[in-house]
C-alpha cells in the first residue's frame, strides 16, 4: 500500500480498512474509529495534509496519496572530468 500511496494513490476506504484490521475487535464501532484515524495515520507517515499527503476525488470517491515533491530542489549532475 505504501508504494501505491507514493505513486497513484489509493481509495480512502483502503487505508481505513487497513487501520480497522489493526484495531481490537472488541472496540465499539471499529469502522468509524478507523475512518477518524485515517488523517492521523497519514500525518504520522507522510506529514501534514497538503504538505505530506493530499486527498482528491475519483468518480465521487475520496482517494489519498503522498504529496508530490513540488518545489523540492533538483540536483544537477556534475560533468565528468
């Protein structure tokens, strides 16, 4: 999932279900709690929303991905001697 988050992105529900799988089965309303945890988990992994990750819509469904490295310095190759 990390590879896809760093490239084309994944549906929000995919991240939500992955989080839900790691919550205790005895927790009330695991599905809703996992939904609420998605931004916190993405913030912890990639940094703040719109800096480290972003959400976008595809066919009316929310997807998430790591933010592109806009503005990141580019390293120019040095000429061979």
